[in-house]
C-alpha cells in the first residue's frame, strides 16, 4: 500500500492570529488562555513566551510565575473558527481526503492528486505559500508515507517548517537513537514508565518489544509498531453523518453547587446539542451526562431513549440523570 500523506499544523495558531490582527502584540510573550487570577490553563502561547518555558496545557498560574510581564489574553474561538474555515478551503483544494484534528491541524491524503513525492512536495509548498500570502500566517508541513511519519515530519522543523519522510527506513534513521519521548503519542507519564524500566531510546523499544508490551499493554503494541515505522492508518475525512454522538460541555470558572444554575446550564447545553443535531438531520437514541466534580473526579450517567428530537426532551432526560447523582460541587 502506498499512501502519500501531508500533515499540516499551524504555528502557535491562536497567538499568531492575534499577533497578525494586533501588530502591537508582535515580538512579545503572548499567552492565550485563562487569566492569571483564574483557574485554568494555557491554550497557546507565542514563541517569545515559549522562551520562558511556557507551553500549551500548562497551569496558568505557573505560566504567570514564569512570565509575569507576559500579555495574557482570552481565546476568541469564533475568530479562530473563521480562520480555520479559510484554512480548510486551501487544504481541500489539494487533498483527496482531509481529516481535521484540531482547528489548526489536519492530515491530508494527497496520494491521488500528487501522484508522487515530488508532487506532494509541491503541494506542501503551495499550501505554505498560500497560507502566508492569503492569511498572513505560518504553518509547518510534513510529507510522508504514513500518518505517524507525516505528524513527526511536521514537528521536525517547527515553526514555518518543511520536512519529508518518504519511507520506513527514513523514519527509523531519524528516530532510532532518540528518546522514547520523541515517539508520536508518548507523553510524559508513558516516557517515565519506560525510563523506569530502563527503556530510554526508540532503539530500546525495538529491541525490547515483549517488555514494552508487558508494561503498556495495547499502547505498548502500538509503540512497538511505530518504533519500526509501521502505520497503515488511513486519512478519515470528517463527515457529520458519521458522527456517533453530539456533545456540548461547559467548564465553570468556579465550582458550582447551585441546583437551579446547574439545571439552567443543562438546558443551554441541551439547546446547543439539539441545534447541532437538527442541522444534520439527526436524532438521539441515548443521552449521556458527564460531570467533573471539584476534585476532578469524572462520572458519566447514560440512558437509552426511544427517540429524542427536541431540546426539551434532551433536557428532561438529562435532568433525570442529574437528579440521580449525589450532590457535590461541580466543575464541568
Ligand atoms: Mg498547531
């Protein structure tokens, strides 16, 4: 099977959009996310802010400790969604199929349109040029034979990067001597487990497959495959009619115990879900309520329903589920 896949990822997306629109922010440590006096995390930050060790998902208080003189801004998701739609338009011109991973990130299957690697390289550079010329933004692009390799390639020369990984040998040459942490999907915790077991490099994973699988189970199996560059996953385009569920959630700024307020929020969320379902002509056969409490414990409660076709019905079912839950302060 020969696929040619592009992974495109915008550089510091939210921050770059804001710096494009507000020239006074350029060259400054800009942190998009919660405000330092709130509970929450960094969504994105500019490269200047990264010099202070700030990164996505960092606790906002920790970010503030590292960079009290930074500029802190809330995200403007409506704006980023609009930019994302413009990006999709560019990407889709060159792709046989597009799989959006986030507002600013996608896998593009270009096997048919590119014909070969030279063609794919040209597409990648066209995407970069158009993104810059038409939207005033920069992206990093990887071209490769698989999704994992394309993702790895786009990371390789960030920001404003371009890199290609044409085959399994190329990714093994690149990765084998690196720390396990550099392997796609290996996070801090997984890396720690591997390190504790004396497995430090990608080569160690290649040589100690049994041990990796024993340690990490299913994830271990996956890692032993990608350590050898094996990944034949396809680019799966997002189609609304394939959606198995529609959900909406809301995280509170402060824990909420007030039943009346919580039910109001449930109603708003029901409206949002219903709205989305109607847009695609869908109806529900089950309702799930997810709650995160103040101590970050999650619960979900589900029930099957005959058919759920209005916001009121969704709301009534959700409230029933809610009332079965023992009351304590709720965060989400
Ligand atoms: Mg990005």
